[in-house]
C-alpha cells in the first residue's frame, strides 16, 4: 500500500510537470531559453551568476542600494520578464516554482532536465520583476524618509539654538515690562528709565543687533531638508526614469510635476518651467517657493520645488493616490475590489445577508422611507424635550452622553473571560455585547508581497 501511494504521487507530479511545461511552451522561445540558461553561469561583469545576483537583496536604503535594484530591474526588463503572462498557471503553482528556483543553486538547476528547469526559471524571473520593482519604490520611500527625519532633527537643534540665543532678549523684555508695568513710575519717566539707569542704550542696541528674522511657517524643516538635496539627487533621477507612476484625477497635478521633473532630469535643465504645477505643495511650504520666485533665485526655487515633488510623491504612494503599474505592493487600490463580473456573482448573496434589495431604485426608496421615519422620531423627541436629544433655551442641539450597555448574563464563558480581561487591563470593556447586523468590510494595501 505505501509503495502504491508513492508511485501514484510520483506519477501525479510527473503529469503536473509535463502539464506545466506544455502551458508555458509558447513563452519558451529559443532566444528566451538561451537567456534563462545564461542566468546559471558566472557573469564576468559581476563575478557571480545572475541567478545569485538577483537573489541578493539590499541591506540598507542608500543611493548605492537603490541603483543596484534599478540595475536588476533594467536587466529583467531586457529579458522581457515584466511582460510575461503566466496566468495559465495557478498562483500556487507559480509560487511553488519560484520558491524552488530560489532554494536551488545554479549548479543544481543546470542538472535539471529542460522540462523542469525552464518553467522554474521563467516563473522566478517573472516574480523577480515584480518584487524588484516593489523594492525600488520601497527603497525610494525609505531613503527620502530617512533624509526627512534627519532634517527634522537638524530643525529641532536649530530651534533649540534659537531659543538659547533669545534668552538675553527675553531677559531684556522682562526688565522693560517691570518698568512699564510699575504704577509707581510716571508715564513721562518710563522712556528715561528704559534708556538710562534701569536698562541703558548699550543693552538695547545689542539686543537690536542680535535680532533674528521670524522663522518660516514650518520652523525651517524644508530649509533643513534642502541640505540633503545633493544626496537625494544621487538616486531620485534614476528612480523617476525607471518607474512609471499612475493615479486618479486628484493626483493629476502631482503626476504632471513628476513628468516635468523627469524630462528636466533627462534634458539637464536647472530651471523649473513656468507651467510647472505647484498646487500639491502644502501651505506650510508655499512660502519657500514664493520667496525664491520674488528674489529671482531659480536655483533655490528648483531645489524647493523638486523636494516638494519627491515628498508629495512618497506620501501619495503611501496613501494609494498614486500607484505603480506592474507592482504588487503599490498596485492600483481598485485592483483589490471585486470586478463587475465578480460582483454580479456575489450580489444576490450579499444583499440577502445585509437585508437590502438588489434593485437600486428599491434600495433608494427604502433608505428614503427609513430617513423620513428617523426624522419623525427625532421631531417627536425634540417636541417632548425630555429625551437624550433636546434643544436648549438658546435653540442649540444637546446630545446626552451615551450610557454603558448592560452585559447580559447569557453571554458565553469565552466572551465573559475576554470581557473581564479587557476590563481589568483598561478599566472599561471594549468587547461588543452583540454582533453587528452586517459584517464590516474594508480594503488596505498589503505591507509585503503576498500579504
């Protein structure tokens, strides 16, 4: 019996390998097979096999690491890995083949027969194209964020130094206030005391000479980040050139700014075009652009505008307002929603669970009836004047605090245990006393590929 089971499993695996190879045969052209085999031999340019090279990930978010991942991305694109369509294979099968490809050495893969070797390498490079693209965008995020954090630290240090420099001026202000606010000092003697024996001209002029200009709206954060402009320029042009970005109408100006910046980098121009948008720039940073424009300092305007573009792009990628075609981690948020065909299959069951009609007109009519009923109940409660919602003497709406709901004795032991644990830890119970009428749904971007 065990022997028969082993034989059947081996036979099934053999059939699966043959079926996998047949489904991918249209992708395995002669030129592509040569390229896949080249992954397994040592490349003199890098001193190791391309298979091992692709498997080495970055250890830090530095310009060198970003450029290394971009080099991998360009190599995979030259192979056409980003254009491979392996949907003929189930997702689990593709994941298994890619895992096998990462686990085996180049020598072990060379010893595999072509029917097993090529599907493994093909799925590996296809998955690597997506993962390396995600890695490039993530390193861009981390590297920009690291410099922003350092700029914030420099800003706080500058503010601390500014506060120390203002201690003498604060002491002077206290001394002046002591004279001005003293009711025993006649008004006609205030100026003489301030400029004379109490304070003196020397102290007043010294404080006036050390006067500092008012800080910008962001307390100098963007000015501190401008010190990292040269560092960011080591890799951001390459990222913008290698990665395509897309987004909705809300990100149209930002995407246009990214395209202008990409074209400017390619052309080597330093001046920001007059038509370049700046609506995405936060209000706290608008002052930098306005001051640079008034002074005619095109270099400062370019630095601040470019930094605003990079920071806005990072934030938009995090929020999902901008996405990266071909990415898994930074994909279009709409890709996580049900397709129209998928919704049609689940529509009837969902409407049954939530107790709503599937017809839109009927649903709107039902909601309108519920709204009118609720407004009628509210009107009656306000008329009675003794309910949890009422109008005060000024006509303002007053809503009484909600009272705690009593915990019924019919709760399960497990629920009671969780509730008591919650009460002991925080002082209040955070467990629901009854299940909601419909399940809550939401979508979020996965933090890792495959999450």
